[in-house]
C-alpha cells in the first residue's frame, strides 16, 4: 500500500493539535514496544527508589494540645483611672501565636523538655550518620550553637494556630513520646508566661502606687502640721479627748451588704453548676480517650462539647462583674476617712466667716488628703485585681485536650508514597524507551522524516 502526501508541504512549526497528540502518544507506546528492557529497567529502578525512600524516610508523629480561653472582663484602669482600655486587648488569644513562636518561648520549651538529651537519644540512624560527618568536618555543636540549632528545628516543628477562642499547639517530631513531651512543655510554658505577664503587670502597678502613696504621705503630714500651726496661731485649735471614729461611706449601707451577699450566693450556685457541667464533659472525653484515638470523629466531637461546656454563661459573667464592683466599692468605703484629722475640730460659731489663713490651711490639708486617699484607693483596686487575676486564671485558660502520645505517624503515608512511585515509574519507563529511540538518531516513525530530515514525506510503503 502506498500513500502520498502534499508535495508542497512545508516544514514550518505548527501548533500542537489533536492529531499531533495522537502521533506523540503512539510514538511513546511503540517506543516501549521497541525497547521493553529499557522501559522495564527505568520503571523498576524508579519504583525501587520510591520503596527505599519509604523505608529510610524518618517517621513524623504529631502531638496536639488545645487550650480554651475566655475573655478577661475585668481590667480596671489601675495606674490611671481615666485611661481607656480597648476590649480587644483583654482577649486571651491576643498575641498568643507570637508568644508561642518567640525565641524565649522556644528556649524555655527546650529546657523544660530536656530536648538536647532527647535529641541525641531519639535521632534516626541516618541522622546520626549525618551528625557524625558534620562533627568530623565542623566539630561538635555545643552551647549557643546547639541551642540555636534546636530552636531552628523546634520552630519548624511547632504549628500554633487560633480557632476562635481556642489556642491549639501541634508538634511534629520523629519520635512519638518526644512529640508529646514537647507539646506538653509548650502548653505549660505558654500558660506560665501568660500568667506571669498578667500578674507582673499588676505587680508593677502595685509597686508604682505604693511609691506614690509613700511620696504623698510627707505632703499630707506637712499640710496637717501647717493646719495645726495656723489654728494654734489664731487661737482656734480645739482638740477632742476622744478622736472621732472614721465613718464609713454610704456605700456600706445594709442594702448594699445584703445585695452583695445575695449575688455571692447566686454566683456560687452558678459556679457549682458550671463545674459539674465541665466534669461530665471531661469524663466523657477521658472515657473515649481510652478506647479511640484523638483524631476519631467521636473524640473530636467530645472535645468540642467540653470546650462548649467550659464557656461560662453570660449570667455568670455578669454576676462576676457586679460582685467584683461591689467588693471594690465596699473596699473604698471602708477606707474613707473624715476630711480633717480626727482629733481636731474647726468650729466657726455665730455664723462668722472662717479666718482666711485657716480656710487656706484647711483647703491645703483637704487637697493633700484627697491625693493620699486617691492613691490609697487605687492601690486597693490593684490588690483586688491581683487577687482576682490569680483566682480566675485557671478558669480563663482551660486545657480541653492535653497532648497524647500519637499512636501512628502522619508521615510518610505508604499508599501515597507508593502511588506516587508507581506513577513516576510509568513515566520513567516511557522516558527511558524514548531516550533510547532518540539516541539512535534513526528514523523509526514516518512523522520523523519531516521533523529530522526537513524534507516532505512523499509516501509510505508497508513491509511485505
């Protein structure tokens, strides 16, 4: 059979069309038929490399812990009563990822988990060989160099993220127990830094207010001495045998006291219900943890239920805010004092106008006393806030999912590696067969006449 083509056909490049794709596909298949050994060798070598990679590839285990957070509803303006605190700064998740990813945090986690020793004990065989070669060439890692290397590795292995009001910390490591220990240490260090940061801020404020209170005490004493001196010079200094008692302010009325007691009782009842709800949800999580893995849908659902149960109700938050406010008001009232020294009476009888010097001395004393009482009140507020922060920290940060030792590795995944190796083996088999055809520089296909010889194809003759 003889077929002819257009003798005026040109050899210019044409776009790759459907016919060209069919020609190339056929060429690939026929190349494999012409060189089956080369194709089989390429495919077998590629698949063997995939199997060896699967065998030698170090496993990666993932340990994850979750921390449920609550909004901080009580951040009084301690250092300056007039300053405004945006509500976003009170959220417990603010800056959490940055804190977890800080170098200081990594260094503390490394020390807490004793990672340097664990690294040497759990290193893979291949890793130990590479470490030995590096030690021979560059010397052993010690001190800051070792810490920098561990920080760099831990930084890549740590995966923190925020899911609404939940802080999740995941650690990917080649040893399951080390992954659990690192995740546990990361959560512990984070919570310690959070608590230390919140309390140290208030402690610094308390120290500042204590210094301000002490610095205002001499001014108050000087104003009192000046008042006594002026009164004595004017003959108006009158002392009372029994100093007047310090009268509490109106805030400590029986109605306020009774209201505070009622709110405390309601808050206690709600707190008991809240803790009971958390205990039931935690019991369910613990029961499922013993029978199924952390990635099981039922386990994930139980953890979500625990997180929902750990969120205090709006009524409970409101009662906490009202109770704290009443306690602060009563604390202010208990410290309120008479504007004049308790053993001095300034009496203007008969409707006479107070002596200007006495009036000025009284005004100076009252201003000094108001400044002193203001620092005293703010110091009291700061101490109440410190007590509240310490007591409420465990309720603001609740570990709903402690890190567990992973039962199986997340990497490598044999089906995925072997599947990719099989596809790569097919591709390499085709490539090897094609390369053998191209290296012969022979025309083995009719379409190669125009592509290689750059002459028109006049016809084809089938072999007899």
